[in-house]
C-alpha cells in the first residue's frame, strides 16, 4: 500500500521544482513547467496541485494575475 505524502511534503515538492529552475523570490513558474517536472520526476499531478495549495496557504507561493505561481521570500527561504 502506497503512503501518501503529507500536505507539507507536497508543498516542499513544489519548492523543489522552483529550486530546480533556480527561481528567485518574485519569479514565476508556469503550470506547464510544474506539470513537465511532475512527469519527469514521476510525481502525481494531484500531489503537485495539493502542494501549490499548501504553498499558497503557507505564504511560500503567490498567484500572479496571469495564473502563474510566484515564489515568495518565505518560500525561497524554505528551499
């Protein structure tokens, strides 16, 4: 039986993607990049979606007006 990641673990998965691309605070990632890395690393898209939600609630991420997800200073500090 597969053990599911905790909400915080899913948030950290998303931060790992930001770190992979070398994002700095205020820089955004498109949904395409999130999904591409999810597929490459064989992560479930539902976990990454949950991770975005967790990151938004934790203040690690922000939505920008065009729908991308931006890394905050707090999120950068967690990478």
